[in-house]
C-alpha cells in the first residue's frame, strides 16, 4: 500500500451560525445566500443555506407537565405501526389540532443509520405517514398535517448500538413556528 | 483570480513529424492488458481531444489535507517511465508529479522509478537504456514560458518498438499546471489502454463538519482543488451531476424537510425542482439532461415521478402502495432501475418508460438497494447486505452475474467514473466516512479521506467538455 499526503485547498467562504436541532429551539435567521462568481469554466460559487424564523407557542405545547410537550413516537426495527403506549400521546395531539384549526403540524419520520440513505428516507416516510393517518382518523384535517422524512440524517443519538438506534427510529411532531 | 485561462490543445503531431503515423496500432500493449483494456482505436484524431478545456481556480483557500491511498493492482500493469520534464524547473516538476500520481493511482500502470532522469520531447530517447530500466512506455516533455504563458509539450514512446506514439503541446499558466498534468495523463492513458482517461474529471461529495455544518464540495478526481458549492446547517444528500457537468441536483434539508434543488456550479444559482407536500428525494438525470426521475411522497408513500429539469410537469411512473425510490436511468433514456419493497424486502427492479413493463433484477439476499448503471449500460452497481454488512456489488446486465466488490461494512451511494472503469462509493473506516473508488473487477481500490471530516455521498462527474 502506498500513501500520499497531498495538501489541499478547501474553501470556507462563510461560517454557518451554529444552532441546535431540537424542534422548539430558537434559530437564527440565515437566509440562503448566493455568491455569483466568475463566468465560465470550473469556478464554483459558494451558497450558504439554513435557518428559519421561530415564533412563540402556547404553553400547553411546551410545558413539560403537558402531554403535548412530548413530541416523539418511537418505532420497533423495520416496523411502522404505532405502539399502544403512544396512543394517548397521538390522541392528545389530534385533539389539539382539532380544537386549534389554525395550527399546522410537520411530522418528521426518522430511521436508524443502517442501510441506504435514500431507502431510509422512504422508510422514515412510512413512519411519518402512519402518525399522520392516525391523527387524521382522530379528527385532524388532512391539510393541517404534513408528513415528511429525514431518513437517517438527524439521529437523536449518534451511537452505533441497538440502544442508540432505538432512539433514532422515531417520528417527531413539530408545530407551526417550529419548522 | 477571476479570469479563467483555458488550457488549449494543439495537435502536436502537426508541429513536428515525430509522432506515430496515422493508423499506428498500439497492439504491442494489448498483450499485457486485461481484455477490458483492449485498445479500441489505434490513433484517434487528436483533434477530438483538442477541444479547449477549462480547468478551474482555487478560491481564497484554507488549507486542509486530503489523503489518497490505494491498494491492490489491476492485472498486468503496464510498466511506464515518466522522465523528469525539462524547461522551467518548478513548473516542469509540478506537471511531472501530477502525471506520475495520476497514472500510478489508476492501478493500470506501474511506474518505473526514473526520478532524476530528465528528458524533453525534443530529444530522441536512448531506447536501450530506458528498456533496461524495465519500462515498456516512456513519456518525456517540457514546460517553458512562451507568449506570457506556459507551454507544456510532451511525447509518448513505445520503447520496444522504438517509436513515438504521439504528443501534444498545451498552453497553460502557473495556476493551471495541475490541469495540464491531468490532460497529459489522460492522453497517455488513452493511447496505451484504448479507453479515455478520467484524470480531468471532477467529483462531488458532502463533508459533515459537525452537527450543524454540511458542505457540498466539488474537487478534481484526485481530490485536489476542493471547493464548496453549498454550505448548510442541515444535511445534503444524493448529489447527481447533470450530463453536461454544469449542474448538480441534490436533496437539501435546509427547510426541515427534503427538497430537490438543481444548482448551477458556475454562478451558484439554485432552482427548486421539487418541493411538494411531503418528501422530495432521490433525483436522477435523464441522459439528455431535460428531465429528472425523483421520489415524491405527495400522493402518499414514496413513489417515482418524472419531472422536467425546471420543476414542471411532474408525472407519476410507479404504481401501487409499496416503496419505490432510488431511480437511475440507463443510457438509453428508456430504462429505469429502482429500489422497491413490493416483494417484501428491498430489491432492485427495472422498468421501461415506453411499455411500463417491470422486471425484478435482484433475488439473492434480503436487501439490495441503490442501483446505478454504468455509462455504457453494461454494468449495474448496487449495495447488497450480507451477514449484516453493506457491500458494493456489480451485476453484469447481459449475464446477470453478480460480483461483490468490497469486504467493508458500510458501503453506500455508488457512482461510475465516466469511462465505466471505477465505481466511487462512500464507506466507513474507524467510524469516519471516507470515499473509496473500486475498479469494476474489484482488484483495485483507492481511498480518499479528509482527516478532520466525515465524507459521504460521492458522485463522479462526467467528462469535461
């Protein structure tokens, strides 16, 4: 085996502002920025992306004593059905959406890290769709709820064992202002 | 810094009658070559290669180190000597080193150590002496100032036959010397193998620099000249090059859900191609660059659609309620390969756009995903799971024979070099993402890693025009 160490040039044009990824975290607004560069050829223009505005939420959605502050539903390996222990949680959110039609919800489905990123995106979608279906059955309106997938891209636990993977097979519920 | 200086190519044969005669057949080398490297054409019109090529400049750079390692070897490597080029010492050394590095990393050549032996294209080599060093082929050249620029000239020789195989003169500049070296290596590779070289191509990949820092990089095929095309706090996955190499389609999570963008590399202009309700992912360009196959969940479940490259005219292709995703076009523009769980486990299927007929492609094992067809349409690369490990495999589409090409644990996201010869994948070593290029016969591997970062989602770009 031969080995080359080659100095390389890596461009860092703009530093992204750090932020957390928890659903209720405040995030700095950082609109997408384009740097139009040279004409022709191989010159690459750098674009910076990310960040959304956030708005306040009613206390019942964030107060840790309220069931509505619980926003994650966990799934078994290769399963997409909502386990009995999460029925009350889903029902509470369905009730909130029914009583607060101005609110919208984004359900983000997630998977563990094993396997293809794109196939995992499809598996996460199945989990998010399962939660959405239950919410709509219980009174939420179809147009209030969007189900999307983050696949394996946003693990809650970066570990590489079953305990970590179990934390990552989940659906996260975000309300208007949190996404 | 902003001005781009094209590297111009002239047919060196027209300048000096040193070159091989038209129709020269380099069959001498074919005896040493595995069948896949059979020379296709003896001496192609150099005018074909003479199209001007624009290499690119570095932007205000921070320094990082890319480490390139390789292991294994192609069968029957061609022994070649690259003499130290003459002329301006620093420029010549830079070009010589790029040519040597490219040829050696390709796995096709075995470099004879001739450092310290200088030879320009203007001198007839003493063939017997070079032969004694064990080389079958020899390249000599020079880099000299001329007209405010630099001129790189070289000549390639068949040592046994004691004849010239051809050469070129390229106009270059101090910050384009690497590009000139890649062009010379491409010339040598094509002349001796009969296939186009990929040393002047580019790759795209994603670097995860932290929980909230993702960068989409474009680099030369040897990992040099990395530049960020996109910096985001949220993940970026599935970059794919447009057939003309000017744009990348990819999936960005910057708006808290997967959305497909098409990004022009020259000016950074981005177009949202698919931002429907639900998830938008897995873009794949049609061979003519006019359309993309994408996966959308807007109508429930993950289904494959065809959409125009400007985001208009989404048309559903897959039916049923199973997962259908990871579409990849065959070069005929009519056949799509994709992943589906319709049979109970994820397997690869193909379909025809005209008839809609669907065929199952994989049967062995319970997890076969991420199909990618070679540019010549002969091979399908994919990821297969066996004994808990995710490995790169290749299927010969004519015989349906499958060969597992790696022994690693977490291979992902294959893409072919434009000459069909290598497959670029993401894999993991010591918990860190690295890129690996594996020859289609599995004999030869290159690994590209960035010490501080987690690298994933590679895509090998097309030939540069």
